[in-house]
């Protein structure tokens, strides 16, 4: 996929610094999706809205839509781009763990459980759809609200890699055109009825 092309296996993680510092004021806010990409609380800019990730060559790799409810944010993949030389995108998460295995890529929550702590979002996870690896994660939005610093790591944030994503307009994709979360759709499916044992004479 290349959506997280700058993340490396744990054995190759570089010892680089933590997320870039932003203004650290107090108290997080309550945000929900829809037209609040530039909303700010006392803690600084919110992650809510559309963001673009890039391949190592700088070309777009994916668009993500972040929502935040009660101080917990998640980002879903809502658009994919082909890497140079590729003829098609990967439609399903072949290597995803558990119930996510084989789920449609579009709409899938890639960044989950990001709890707001002041100016940062921490204690979350990021999924690398190329191999199904799940990393601990933290993120921070730049003071001007235009950059997102997403850090994936194992064990300690010092042993990790940071990606920089860029803000997209609030109307990058109309709300009605956003792909649904395939896991939410799967959870709503009724369970298959139990088979009645065949009667014997």
C-alpha cells in the first residue's frame, strides 16, 4: 500500500526525538465530525477533518478523515492513490489482524484510540495495512492547524518514526460520499440463524 511507507520494522527504528512541540495549554475539548476541522480548544487545534499522507517520493498516498468524540479521535482511510509504477490499489486489507482481515480498505479505521492529553493525542494505535502490523501511536497537530505529526512506535516513543501529514479542506469529500466504516457495517449484520439438527426416525 505504501500508506505508511516511512514506518519501519521495530528492529530498524531510529532513535529520533518525540513529536514536534506545540503550544501546551490546558483542557481538551469535545468535538464531533462535520465542519470543525479548524475548531480549537484551550489545548490547541483539533485533529478533526481531512488529512493527506504521502509516499516517500512526496506523492499522495491516502486521505484520512478524523473524528473526535469525548476526547478520543480516530482516523479512517477514505481515499487511496497508486504508488509510482502500480497499476491498481489494494482493495482489501489482506494482512489485517482478527475481524479486520479481508475488510475493504476504504472506510477502515487506521488510526484508533487517540486520547487527547493537552496539546497531544496519545495512547492510541496505528495500523500498517501493508503487513497488518499494529503500532502504538501518538499524534500532534501543529499550532497553525495545517500539519499532523503521527508517530508509530513499539515500546517507547523514542524508538519510532514520525510521519507528517497535511490538512485538506473540510469539503475535500462531501459527507454523503464518505465510504462507510466496514467494521461498523459488519457489526450491524444479524447473526446467522442456528441450524436445527436433522430429525432421525
